């Protein structure tokens, strides 16, 4: 029996709704495989927890989480709790302390989903964005001075280290070399406007490229790259970007495959020294929380990515096939996809199809 432990953090809003369905799909996968056992422990760390305790998680929260095989997070954010409080109190400490320096966001159009890009189908939209997840533009170095005066000022410093840049680039090059259909890597830059960190980034792209002579490599300015995501997405294989640029590109990537409500993400510690974290990117959507209309596609996709991280590739693929079968049938889908099914009905239909496909 292959045993895995998962920390469930449903979080806020629809995070509770979608993680419940993702867990059902994971349990169904274990049931039909027969050789996997998953132990869960659920934590109520959220903005509601913050309003009660003045913190997003206990002081020893990271110590509690570190021995799990993975973390399955629903969403963080709720009115009344500023975003910088909720993110810097839970999500970012987990990413950084557990060295989840790789953020993976697939830009893949699923069967049954229509892209807002005209005449683009599943064969056109199928690539991966690798975002540096621990440093770059999202550092906490800086501060405010002279608040409340006419000299009010803010300084935010970017941090690009050789260690941090090399490891994310090497991961992306490896991915393009081993799994890429085109063996092509595209690196985002802005060296014509940001004259220290971006030439540093470009220099290491070229250096690491020498280790992977079979990988065709392009370095493209972020503004042009955003345009190319829309005008010629079919040319991409693996795209790698710094923290801020990766954040922007992946939200655009989500938009062209149907919207943020469908997109998954994985925060990976490749060495598996610490747990990795899997989360849908749609946010907490408090306006529809608890109404049973949230689309759990992203959370189910995250469950598949989690199993793939564990090395359970057959089951991961089976989940994606079942999910796409349900989406393509279009009978039992949530309102955002033109149906009238509830969140629970959609999740149960994916489980049903998963069982049928395995028979």
C-alpha cells in the first residue's frame, strides 16, 4: 500500500466548496486503484480564523505542516481582511519556508471548454508556465518613510540571486527537454526597461541554455510575450518567468483557457524536502460561497497534479480524462459553463465517470 498524508486547508469562501469535491475525486481514485491510502488532516486556518485569533495560522503552523506529503489549499481572502494580511500570513510563508520555489501553471484548454480566443482549440492551447515563486519582485525588502507628509514615499526592492534564478531556469529547461513537445523554452524579460535584474536574468538564461543544447530558447520582452499569448499561443512549450512576470502571464494564460475559475496551480519543492502545495487560483469568491454553484474544475485539476507529483501518473491522467469527459458531455456542469448542476453534482459526476472509465 502506497501511503500519503495531505493537509487540507479549505480556507475562505468557495475554497470550502471546491476542496470538498476535490477530496471526493481523490478518494474515488484511491478506491478504484486499491493500492493507495491517503490520510487527511483538516485545518481551519483562514480569514475567519484571523478575525478570531489575530493571525492566519498558529505560531507553530509551519511546524505542523512540514511533515505532510502535500498541502491542498482552497482559497484565501475575505472582505474585512486586507489581502496583504491574508497572503503574507498564510500563503507566502508556506511557499517560502517550504522552498516551494517552482510555481507550475498549465495553460491547457480542456475538452468541453471554449476559449475566448477565436478559432482556437485544444491543439492550440497546451503549454506550461513556470514561475519563480520565492524571490524576484515579491520581496519584503523595502519600507515607507515620511507617511502623512508631502514627502511620503515607498520603496520596494526586487531580489534576484544566482541560486534562485539558476534553480528555476534549470527546472524549466529540464521540463522542456524531457516533456516538451517542441523542446522549446521561452523566457520572459524586460531588460530594455529594467536595467539590473533583467539583464542578470537574461545572462543566466543563456548560461543554463548551454547545458541543454537541444532546447530552442527565446528571450522575449514581457509586453510582447503577453501579446503573443493571445495572437500565437500555439508556438509555446515551456515559458519561464520571474515572480511578478509569471504572476501576470499565468492569469492571462488562465483567461485564454476559459477563465480563472478553471485554472489550477502547484507550488513545488522539487527536492521533496518539504511538502508542496496545490491550489486553484480562482480566489475565494465570497459572493457565491456556500450557494453550491462554484465550479470545482480547478480544484479537481489540482488533485490530479498532486497525484502526478507523488508519481501516481496513471491515476492523475485518469482524473483528467474523467474531468474532461464530463465537461465535454456538458450535461452536468455548473452555471458558469452554461449548465445548472451544483458544485456537488459536478464533483459526483466526475467520480462516476472515473469509476466507469476504470471498469
